[in-house]
C-alpha cells in the first residue's frame, strides 16, 4: 500500500503580520514546512503531497528540488476542502496521512505509529490540554470509543469541558476519503468543510477510530503568530541542547545555544554561551568553542580552540589550531595542523600551512601559506585589482613584517623575509630579504600646524 502524505500549507498566516507565507517562516534556520517534510520523508515509501494557496509560487520555489507533488487550494474553504484538492493525484489503494505545514515539531516515530494503526481503520492524533479553549473536542461514548470531533465554536457548554482535543493529524485509507469528503457540509459556525467531520462518518459506517497521543504537547503545537514561533524555537533548541549534553558536550548554559542544522561532536567538547551553529558542522574531540561564536558549514579538528566572537563559514580547520578572538574564516579557508589565526584577522579562500601564524589585524585572501610561516600584524594580500582576483604564494618558514602589502600575483619564497612596511610587487626568492618602502627623511625644525 502506498503512503501518501498530504501536508496542508495553503494558509496566509495573517497573525504573523508578514508578506511571507506562514509555512516559509523559519524555525532553527529551516522553513516550518521543511521540518514537516523532513519528518515525513523518513516514513517508508512516503509520497509527499503539499496543498498550497497563499504565496504558492514562493512555497514551490523554496522547495523546488524536494520532489513534492503540488496541489492548489485557490479558495480557503476549510481542511476538508484542502485535502480534497490533493486526492485526484493519490491512488485509490493508498493510505493517506494528513499533516500541517505549520506544525514543525512532529516526530517521525509518532507518525510511524499513527500509520501502523491506520492500516485497517482511521487513526487520529489527540492530546489532553489543561486549557483546551479554541480546539476541537474529542467526543467519546460511555465506553470510551471516539464518536466525533466538535469544533470549539460549535461545541455545547458541556462539550467545552472536555480536555482531550484534536490535533488535526490523522491517517486513513484514500478510498474512505474519496467516499466521505464529497459528503462534507459547510453548515457550521465557520462556514467551512471540516476534515474532522469524517470521524462521525467513520463511526456511522462502522469503521474503527483509534486515538493515539504524541510524546509531548509541543510536538503537535502549531504556529499562528510570532510568539508561538519563538516559543517553539526554544523548545527545539532545548531538545538539541539535551541531545548534545547526552552525547557528552559541556554546555555553559543549555538555554543559550542555537543549532540551525546538523551539529556532530566528538568527545570532551565544550561550548560557551551564545554560540550559533548553522548548516553542517563537525567538531572533533577536545574542541573548545568560546562565547558568542557563529560556525556555519565547517569542520574543526581535534583540539581546536575557538576564542570568543569568531565567524567561521565553509572552512576546514585541522587539529590543534587556535582561532580568535574576533577572527573571521570565510568560505574556502583551510588551516593546517597547529595553525593560528588571531584577533581581527580575516581569511578567505586560502590555505594556511601547518604551524603558521596570522596573529593580528590581517587580511589573507586567495593565498597559499606554507608551514611555519609568520605573518605580521596589518599584513594584506592585495588579491583584487578591481576586475580580477589573483593569488599570493608564501613559502615555508617565511616571515612577513608588520604592515606589509603583498600585491598579487606574487610569490614569497621559503625562508624569505619581508621587511615591515613593505609593498611587495615582485617575487621574493628563497631566503631573500625584501625591503620595499620609501627612504625615510627626518626634517629638522618642522613645526606642527596649529589651530586657527
């Protein structure tokens, strides 16, 4: 039996007060809809369908490579109407799982259990809330069997005392949906076609209704405004922090870390407060990450130390390197074993060899630096002529004096020295000394300009 996952993502989300479709607002750096699609993608044989409406073009463009089968709900006439838009593309013998694009924390394990329970019946995800106001109530018979779902606006005072509520997430055979959806009525307070009305239809037709429960309330919470989005963001980050600490990571404060992607860690890793990890990040054994660092799509080897306020993006850092504080590694930066990039240094598309040091106030761009080299404070590799980029090559053991400008394309040989304050425009041979600066003149009797 094919599993057709139908995710409803047609709503405008007016309470977000944004031109961006609600399902494209991000949680942990990923669109809300992306979280739902990822959870469903782990289900065996899942065929993903998404019903779109408001901002349909933006949503499709964002997930252009996802393999989703799209259906459009031109008018928002309720959840039953939305699911009906996807049915023509779903095989009659399929099992349909209905999800929501603004419920980002749903777990694959929960969905797997729901699908298993729906093979010969209708399976429904419910949750018990202390304050069920606004939610559809689960009406049960005297012996505990689910009989119907009554929306809050249509519920009687007695029904509003029920604390078990509908999450909207359900699984059932497509053949039953094809039978029940055309029979839905919009005769209710909202004037909409409620998908939840199929529960009563199932009971009338003798189809078993099974209610399952998620591991936590937050797993089925939806996002309707910025406050709810921020609340779920913190729930997500707390879970990631818990996972990291379980894996042995020492977090200075679990409430002050943000993981917006995949973070893989070795042993004895420590992370100080305020750090953000984006994309795919790998931290080796004994890595220390100081406070307020941003690390994106990068790999840090064993024993790397990152002092505070560094930005690292698309970089590879070998073992025992030292970074920062206030260092920036841009895409293409690669550091060899034991290299150092210090405070207020920027490295872009460059290789810094084993044991080399770039300690202070320096820009290294489009360069290859050998092993054991020392790059003095204020050094710049002048890689751009306004049109094209050029490379700088610095050999093993070279010493570049402070405040030097290396105008690419240029090569500084092994063991060579560049005197401080030089502007180097010609190649420097191995073990040579390059002095490229104007002759100093001391003027006797010169008077400073005074105030007028």
